């Protein structure tokens, strides 16, 4: 008789035992029915005939360490008894997974390598319960995860998945949509701005016609005047722009009352809109004025401005007046471009 | 610390073979060396200072497939959020084997609208892996949301889902299309708060469907049929139809039919049935017309037209007992007004395999306890009988256990009967009547 047979025929052993060997070399014996509960061990016994003796122990996968193995065998020992009620099993399972997270992770890994599906599910659910409802910091803390993502990656983690064509398409669509919305918003803003200015420019038109009479300089030197205005409007300090905007409403009212409406506004607004869509088309072209001409125009503008300031003290500043005038005179919406420029 | 981030980078670079890297390092060296690897000593770098006592990151050592499995138990939003935990976790959420499209907070009532945007992103950004289980659960929805929910169901089926759960907690039913459910992989279907129609309930296009549970559903069909179904639960459902629903599930193993509102479904023959639990509540439309006047229809000649089968309609056929008389374990708890069981019993079915039986006071109505007598006489292998009289349980104030000895007297009832229990709240004359009846069969009682 061989030694293996002798080891089986022991008087005190009424049950058959199976020998299991962990990766670290330690060997353990366990009752056969308990071991058979594990599909992987069961297969080894049935197909390969191993496990019946100490020197023919079943080699377990390396993910099964001795601590996990003893837990797994406890689990098998309990559940392989057929007479237990569902309640008992559930209560055992709940207590079984109340171990520290490290052991739980090792147990999950071991159960997975032994293909013990019910235990894999039980331990996976337990891990999921630990993760659920916690902040990332808490989770990192519990599982000792390294905090190896950059701040940007944490804030916009999905932005960096650029290799997927679907995501690229999605990002493009979103970008396009965002742009559209922005454009529409800008149009709205400009339109609102523009309408105020339009009203005032009408008043200005009438005032100009009634008061100044400098139409000669107006129509003839159209383009020149336009340039002048643009340049001069640039010169005054930027601070003017702010109060100008605020003062619009205040100025608009008295003008309207005084002068009345001319229904040019709608046409002008439509022009304004067109121009806003294609800003800078003509650009800030220099018409090539010679300096002498420039100076003369400067003086005229200053005169006019002074007069305006004295008659309508609520009306603000030079820059604003000039802009209106240029629009009025130029008629080709250089003002809009300006305001467009300022808005950008 | 430096070493652990080194391993993380290893994992992310070859995320699908992350486990093999660890296994290679482990198997190519002795156990002692492997332990040192985890102690923070990188194989090529030399450290001047002693390595920090780094508590190993055990969870990231799990293979990808296992982490996908863990993440599939989380609500979808929580699983997506794990992408900010660490480099190893950046893309794990995209390949989970299960999706739980449920809210994060159990207390808040969940609108489909809240879910929609998130789910749209999730379904596009995920990997197209097969899904094992999909759970969709929400409370409120409106007209425009219905196509989205149906699309999510279709998506789940396309991903070869095996377990599909759809729970709608709203006050109206979410109507699923009158289209067949086609899937070669679907095994378990759990529906709650859904409106179902004829074509859907013909599960011929789901050849491996084994578990079907319908709770609080509106079943507007004449037939539920499946040749593969093993477990069927119809709980608190209703039907607007006048005709009875035919349940055709020849391979059924276990059945639960309770609180059905409407005409009781007809159960066709189930040869493999092991257990059936049928509870007909007050919502059941099959009520005895004489009940309110206190006249028991059973034995009388002037029985109402509901209780006595007439020639013209199909009431001559079994409604319930035809299907479930093959079972080994029965729990039959009809409401007192119903007539179905009494009517079925008139056709004298035999319960050839019945081993355990649980009945309520319905069976003990009438002067001679006819229904109980009938069923006892026709159960040749009955082993355990439990009578739950006027007490819903689970605990009962009075429990009596009786034993039966077949030696004395004729074997009117099963010879194998070894346990009879009577559970009630008070021992009044009705209970005494039952006890007297049972003692006539040589059943002796004692108090527990």
C-alpha cells in the first residue's frame, strides 16, 4: 500500500479530506464536502484527481492567500449544509462581510480566482456599499488610493478622452451650440445698445439740421468725416465709454420729447444688424487725409461739441456726440463697427 | 508613495492586462521577493531612505473585470464619479457589466427629466460592452419622457442584457409599446408600474426567459405565454379586459398570483409546477352573488349563477386548480367572497403530488367544510397541512399542532400526513367546528 492510501485509511477519519496548497507553500486539509462547494476545487478533484493526499494537494491560484482561504472555507462550510433557511443564510452573509476593507478586497480577489460566484457577488456588493455615498476623498482614504490625477483632470475628467470619435463629435456639437448661443446673445446685446443710439441719432439729425447747418461739411466730406470721427472717438479716454452707455437712457428721453420720432429707426436697426454680423469688413481704413484737412475737421468737431454741451447739459461727452454725428453724416454705419469693436 | 503611483501608471498603460503584469511579477519571483515589491521597493530604483510604510492599495490590485463587477452595483452616477479617484479608475466606469439608472438619493422623488441628460451622456460615452443587468427606476414621468424610457429598454436589450428591471413609481402606468420583446439573452424581467399589451406578453421571442415578475402592472391582454418560464409572479396587477387572461407557461416551476384586480386569470396546465401561492383578495371580481346575504352557495340548490358552472360559457373549465393541481406545495388563500376555488373543486381535481398545503378560513366555510374535505380526500400523498384561520400572520396568537395516525379507521385522507397545524387568533366556535371536523379524521390536537 502506498503512503497516500494509508493516509486515507485512518480509523478516526470518517470523512474524506481534501488537501489544498496555497501559493506560499502552506498546505491545509479540509472536509471534502466543504471543498466541493467551490467550483474550481470541485473540478480539480473530479477531473484531475488531485487533492486526495498531502503530496498531491491541489495548487490554488496565487490570489488565494491563507487568510482568505480560511474565510472562504468558513463560507463554504456554512452554505453547503442544505437545511438552512434563506433567513439564516442572509444573516450569515451580512456578518461575514463585516471585515476590514483590505481583507475584503483580498477575499473578493480570492473568491474570483476560485470562481465561487455567490461569494464574489456578496463581496462585490459589500465593496460597492462602501464606495456608495462617499466623496472621492473619503474613498481614497478608505482604500489608500493614490491621488495621482491633476487638478484639471479631476475637474473635467471627460474632456481628456479625446481618442473616441463619438466624444469628439459630441464636443464639436456642443462647441458649435455654445458659439451659436453666444452669438445670439451678443446680437441681442448690441441690438439693445443700438436702439438707444438710433433714437438719439435721429434727434441729433434734426438738431443738426435745425441748429448747425454745417451740412456742407457733412455731405461732401462724408468719408473724411467718418474717418475723423473714428479717430477722434478713439482718442478720448476710455472712461467716457462707460458713462456714455449709462447716460443713454437719460439723454434719449428729452430728445424724443423735444423732437419726435422719425420712422427711420427700423431701417437703421436692420442695417445695424447686418453690419454687426460682419464686423470689421471694411476695417478701420485710412482714407488718406492730409494733416491740414485733419486739423480743420478737428476744429469743427470741437466747436460743435461745445455747442451741444452748452445747450444740452445732460448730454454727455465729446466721444458720444462725434459717434452719432459720424453715423448721421456718414450713413454707412461706421458707428456700429465702433460699438461692435468696443463690445468685443 | 512613489512606487504605488508607478504601479498605477503600469495599470493604466495596459489596463486590460493589468492583472497579468502583477501576476507576472508575482510568479517570476519567490513569495518573499513579491512581498518586497509591495513594500515600496521598486525593482530598478534605489532608495536612500527606508521605504515608507505604505499601506498597500489592495482594491486596485483587483483585475479590471472584478472592478467592473463592483461598479455595476453602484447607481450609475456614483460609478461615473469614480473616474476622479485615481488614474487606474479613470475609465473603469465605461465598461461596467451592469447599469443602475436610479437616483442617488433614495428620499428624493426622481423625475425622468432629471435622469435624461445624464443617461444620454452615459450611453454615448460608455464602451459598447455587453450588459449583464440593467435597472431603471424612477418615480415621476411625463408624456415626452416615455420614448426615452423605451429607448433605454431597447438599448439594454441590444447590449444582450440578462436581467432587466424597470420600476416606475408614478401614479399612472408607463405604457410599453405593443411590440414583442426580442432577446436571445434575457433571463429575468422585473416590471413594476408598467402597462403591458398583448404582443409584449407573448414571450416566444425571448427563448431563455426564466423569471418574470410583474407588480402593479396593467395587463391588457388575453394571454401571457412563455415556453421557457420557470418562475412567475403576478402581484397587485389589474386588467381592464372582460375576458380572463390565459396564463400559458407549461414549464413553470413556481407561481405566485396575489391581489389580482379583475377577473381571475386562467392557469393552463403546468406539469412541472413545484409550488404555487395564490391569494385572491377583495379586488377579485369573481365574487359570489349570494355572499352578502350570508347564504353559502356551495351546497345549496339555489346557488348564484357565478358559483354554479353553467353550460353555455367556459365556466365549466378550471380556472385555477387545473393549472396548479400538479404542485407539491400549495398556499391557497382566497378571499371569502370569491367562488373560483369552490367552483373548481366541483370538478374534483386530484392533487397527485401535493405534499404541503396551506389553507385559510375560506376552505372551512359551509356546514360540512366541503372544500376542505374535498381537497383532503383528493391529496393522496399529503404530508403537512396548515390551516390559517382568520389570521393573516406572520405571527398567530394561538397555534395548535395535531398528529394523525392512520392506523385506526379508514384511510380517508393521506396516509403520509404527519403534521397538521391550526393557527388562529382566538378559539371561537368557528375554530372549534374546524377542530371537530379534523378530529373526525383521527387527527389529535394539542396546544403549542
